[in-house]
């Protein structure tokens, strides 16, 4: 299919720059497999679930992955360098997108967080170990393991998507706002944004409805921000992301399906991981590794029955995924309804609840 098939016009004022408060008061557009759309709020989610269903959330935790630094050479040039950490490659090394990457050379030293309170260190130093295509570099830090994690947490800022960061500065509120309340496993550089809507009160309602909760981990990469450069979807290569479905979770989800319950994925990240872990017969297996699954219309879903997700960018892989799940014409109509009804889009925006087309 052509990427242009997934285009639509979104007015700039529909892009949310802050989340609503409390989180579960966000709007939720319910898109059944057939029939009229329903305008609800996230707090009403339990009304659309049944006892015996399983809600699957992604517990990845966003790393404050955007670092500002200064290149330190013997010439003392002091060029400003911005780095976005992309993927942990070793206890002391991250692959990162560096800006301006062309001006960096292997063995260059960069000091991040100078003048900031980086734990008790005052700075965070790294060496450019390798250069890669597209402005990416491997940074080898002077710290390792938990010490490096603590230093990055102190020096870094939350890596808000460009459509937010380009309109306002990241601030301290984003450290809480851009993190789910159940985030546990550090490693993401983008939030699983459907999960941002959940509150302890909403979880209590879901539990009371007899819906089980299961947890998977998929560390969301910066590839989620990248525009598609191909004109045909067949020519696009997805970035791989690390994920895990443990044995107990796989067993519980298979039992849910066997007893007639439905699997409800919170976010496209949970869905992509579950679909990666499922075999042709729909049995979910333990999974640990990388997935680069790319879901477009024509894909036959194996595991997930219902998807809760935010509203996505035009021409994006995520809009392609929801179009595969609920139907392209159906999703174009749903998005037109959302735009006309004042829904807020993207990471800090409202939610949709999609029922699988077939």
C-alpha cells in the first residue's frame, strides 16, 4: 500500500501539549466493529470490559534520555552537543542520536550536565566509541550500570516527542506526566502513551469488574518519532525494540483465551509485543528479545481482541497499525469524527478504544 493512503489533515490546535488532570478524565472514542461511535471518557473503560477479560499493560519506564553537553578537545573548542539516547548497548554504553553528529569524531570526549547537579558528580563524561549512519553514535560513559543510570536520570530531561518539544520547553512536570503510574523497567526513550490515562481509582474499578491485569515489557525506541521516508509500505524497515513476555504472563493470557475471555492491549506497544509472541494458532509463548514487527492492513491478528490507544500521526506506522486492526475506512471515519468533536491528539491527548474488525 502507498503511505499516502494513510494521510489525513490534522489542525495544529488538536495537538495536546499537556495531559488532562486527573488522567482518567481524558476523552475516549469507542469504535466498535460495526455501528455508531461512542464519545466517552477513559474512566468509563470498565463498562466495555467483561469479567474474564485480561488487560495487558506495558511497564517500561522512560529514561530522561535527552542530554545536553559540550565537546571537549585539546583545542578547547567547546562545541555544544545534544544527544538523544536510543538503545542501551552495554552497562557503560548507549547508542545515541547526536546533534550535530557530523562534527563528532571517534575518541571525542563529551561532558554532559556540566553545571547541573548530576548526583554528586557535577558532570557526566563520555567518549565517542563509534560513528554510525544518520547521525547516530555509540557513547561509552565513564560510569557503568546503576551509577550511569543515576547520572543520566539527574542530567537528562524527558525526551518529549518533537510535536510537543517544538512548541514548548520540557519542564519538571513532564517527569511525572510522561510516565505511566506502573512504570517499572527502565529502558524506553518514549512513553507507551495509552497507559498515561490510568489512575489507581480506574484500576480498582477494573479489578472490581473481574478483569485481570497482566504486564509485559517493551522498551519503546525513538523510531516511534521518525517519519516514514518510503512511498510504499513494503519499502519501510521498522526499528527493532527489546521486549519480554514472561512464562507466567503467557500462561495466564492463554488461559484467558481458552475460557472465552478477551485480551485487551493497552497501547500499540503491548499489541506489537503480544503479536510477536503469538504463533499462527494464536497461542502466546514466552518471548524475550527484539521485535521489528510492522503491522499494516491485511495482517491477521493472532492474540489481541481490543486495543486502547491514543490518536496517531498521519502517514505513521501506528496509524497503519490501527487501520489494520479496525479497518482503514473505519479509522479514517473515526479520526474525522474525533477531529470534528474536539478530541486531543498524540502523546498527551485523548484515547480510543478499538474493537478488532475480524
